[in-house]
C-alpha cells in the first residue's frame, strides 16, 4: 500500500533559503539545492520564481505550513541541515536558523539528531554532498523507513 506524499509548498523552500542565508551568504550550491528540490517537488513556475528570488535576497524563516506530515517535516529539516552543511561549516547563525526551523516544524531534539545522521549517511552513499549528486529522494525514503520502523516498535510494545 503506497502512501501519497504531501506536496511541500513554496513556504517550505523559502524557509530553506532562510536557513541558507543564516550565515550571511547563500552559496550558489545552496541556492541550486533549494531550487532543485522545489523543481523535483513539482511546484508551479510562479512558486519556483519566488523561491529563486528568496535565494538571491535574504529572507526570514517566517511560517511553515503546519499541515505537513511528520515525515514531511523531518524531510524539510533534513534538507535544511544538508544545506547548512554544504559549504563545509555550520555557523552559529545556521545553527540558530535550524533551531528556529525545528521549532516552526515542531521537531524535538532527538528526531533532529537522527535526521542529521541520516543526512550524513545519504551524503556518504551519494558519494558527494553537492546538489547535482546528493540523493534527495533517498533522504525522503530513509526518513520514511525510519519512521515506519519506529512506529512498528511502538506498536509491538
């Protein structure tokens, strides 16, 4: 039985851009990663244009759609964590932006730690952290798998 994925909206990608801007600059690889993720999600051209604009000029995290599933919220946080790591250094500003995003997405600390490990593992399996090589669908798949496994353990208890 295949569960349909929630479509992530424009606000999610603008929040990701805000995480990227948290260190005062958004590297081209970070901007490409955000836009690529939005394109992969199948967003409308007008939304993608707004997201591209958010990658050119600093934005604030703002609000994120609270109707996202737990899997989608963890996936968004995972993309943000990966974007923060892309330039090799996670600054205090980026750490603060990730915390703000986690609060907006209502993600506790332990799941954030697990997602950070998944982000690292997917990068290793992809063979490259760069946007053209990083496997975003695999990131989403592994997060979904881990959630299902955790739910199965809770159901058995």
